[in-house]
């Protein structure tokens, strides 16, 4: 069965340029990538052997080029053994340290009960991702699409989520500390039953974002807040600064611990805060 560079790179979640470097002998896949190749090509890992050179694609290409033009597939098709389609990689129970997954497309992987430290997921398509019971430390997800994902019962410490799409993503029962969410789109995101400590939120997008039963500590919020909610949350040294809050629901007993600096709020939001005995000194009421 024929497979092109583009098709192979898509199944490996890497660029076609990387496959081209293997063919030219400019680089070699690491052991993780060799395992993936073995799965895709439906061969034993020993197929590559210690004398592995360019996934033997030079030989394959030579055999392919000897065929008549009409027998060759387009885009430098490679005649490779038994391609398996629709692979569903489950990368659970792993120890992923200093791994570079940047630029992956349509991964939709399962990372459960894993240690993930200093891994790179920059500019990746990770929508629908499932992360459960992980230790995720100092990983960089900058510029990635992680929308409609489920992140549960994990320790998320010192991670970078800058400029990510986290639309409709649920963070449930996580410890989130020292993370950078600057510029992230949190439209429709839910933070539920966890801790949120000393995170950077500059210029994040807040629309229909919900915090439910969260412990929020040492965090500064800014920007526009529309149709958001804080329900039964505990606040400690939380500040809203230069924020505009409209139709945002607050319910709880510790609202007086929130500090507002140069903020604006509509009548409904103002009423919620007043009912919760929040300090309204730093809030200007918006006029219709």
C-alpha cells in the first residue's frame, strides 16, 4: 500500500519536512518515534535494527522510482508495509520528561496517570484532549488549541498556557499553581472543585467562564468579564484590577476578601457583590 510523506507525517503527528530529513539521512527518529513507525507500518521494532537508516525509505524510494510513472502514487508515495489507519494513541502511565510534541495535529490523546515534566506542546491541535490524574510540571502549551478538553484530578504547576484556546474546557479537581494563562481564550471554560494559586491571567478572554467551589489565592484578574460566575468559591488575596464586569454572578460567604481596584460593574453584578458583602470601594457603577 502506498503512503506519501504527507500521509506518514500526519499519522506520526510531525511535519513532512521531518520525514524528508529521515529520507535524506539528516536526522534519525528517537525510540518513541520508532515505536510509532513500527505500529503504523505493522512491523516488529527489530525491522529497523541497529543499522537503521532513514526508515529504509531510500531503498523504498529507489524501488518506487523504478516503476512506471502510472504505477507511482503522487507526492513521492512510499511503498510501505501494512499501514494501519485511525490509530488511537493512549499515552497513559508514562514518564514524559523533556519531550517535544510541538505542532501536533488532531492528537486527541489520553494522558492518564502520567508524569509530564518540561514537555513542549507549542502550537498544537489538542482539542478534545483527556488529561486525568497527571503530574504536569513546567510544560509549555503556548498557542495551542485545547478547546473542549477535560483536565481532571491533576497537578498543574508552572505550566504555560499563553494564547491558548481553552474554550469549553473543563478543569475539575485540579491543583493549578504558578501557571501563565496570559492571552488565553477561556470562553465557556469551567474551573470546578480545585485550587487556583498565584496564576498569571493578563489579557485573558473571560466570557461565560465559571468558577465553582474553587479556592482562589494570590491571583490578579483583569479585562472584560461577561456572563461569568463565581459560585461557592473561597477567595484569599484575590484582586480584580482594571476589570469591567457585566452580568457576572457572585455567590459565597468570602466575597469581602476580594479586592477591587479601578473596576467597573453593571447594576446586576454590583447587586450580587453587595449582597455578598464585598468591598465595593474600588468599583464604579456602569451607566446604561
